[in-house]
C-alpha cells in the first residue's frame, strides 16, 4: 500500500487516539439513554464525547471538510465530509464483549474515498484508501476465494416482514449465517478472508455503519454493490459486500436475494 494522504493520516491518528481512551472504559461504561426499544440501540456519554473529539480533531486538520456523525447534526460541506461512528457496538462496549469499533470514512461527491476502522479493544487498525489497497496494522489484506457453498456470511435485516424472513431463510440454506451486531468488526473479518461477505436488506444500520466497511472490502479485493445494481450508493443500505465468488453468485437472477433485486 502506498503512503497515506494527509487527510487519511489525520483521521488515522485521531481514531487511534480516541480509541486508546475508549479502551480504558471497556466493560465499565454505563448507558445514558436508549434510542429505541432495542437493547443494542444505546448511547453512553463516551459516544458523545468521542464524536465531539473526532469532530474537533478533524476540523483542526481541515475546517473546509464537513462532518456527519451518529450523535450530532451534520455540519459544513455535503460534497466533501467525514462520516463518523464514534462507537459502533455500544452495547458490546458496555458489556465488555469485543465487538465494538470506531469508524471514520471520507466521502467526496458521493463516493467513499478513505476509511479507517479501529477495533480499539484488540488494537486492530484497518485502513483503506481508494485505489491504494487495504491494510491491518500496516499489513496488506485480501478477501477469501471461497464460494457460497463454503461461505460464512453475516446478515443484517429487520425480520418483521415476510420478504425479509424468506430471504434470510434462503440464505441460511446456502451458507453459514452469523451476526455480531457490529458492522465494523464484521467488515474487518471479510477483508481478512475470515468471513466471505456481509449482506444487508431492510437493515437497522445507517450511513456511518456501512460506508467505512464498504471501501475496506473493496480495497481488499472484494466487491460491494447495492442489491440488484452494478454500483454502490452509500445511502442505499440494501447491499452485498463480499468476495468476488460470493458476490457473483448472490447477484445472479434466482439467487437467495431475488426478492430484493
């Protein structure tokens, strides 16, 4: 992987600094409030403080770049902006289970051009830049080559409709399915070749949950597209992020995702 751009370097430094601070509170943080009736949809004061830290640190690098985070209203440019999830997996963070990450993406004219995911508990730093490859702690990454019949897939969906339930069951009949309730952690596993893909249809996540990992998987040699489309729009959360073999199989007519094409 070639040298990081100055913007990427600023983001990597910031995510490591806040991640190292968050690690001290792993397993001891308490919930401030719930955003919904779901147990995983919680917020701590550390979510808010971490996002504020990242906003200030990134603005100090270049104040012309906008900022959009999970815990605050977007500010600044909508054409070039940072997209941030201060703690992805806050429920895990509170409980002391290691599926919690901090994620940053840089979006330019609707395209994700840089991302970093920091598994701050395990000190695993994932970095990807458009057309420059993906790394884990500085070492190059590559997705697996396993086909769907030999695949482990993460699936995220809201199973309150017949369409989502039937699609989930069809996927379960073709591959091993798991879900940690943490996008960043799972995207890192795909980039390392430990999972073959992450599929979302009618998911709970937002832009900041999916955008950082989309570039990581792509730059590790995988493919990310919206279901039924040859391209990827980070605002469309029905997507396939997978190695090439699995992506091709799931994109065919008649695949388990047919109902979402």
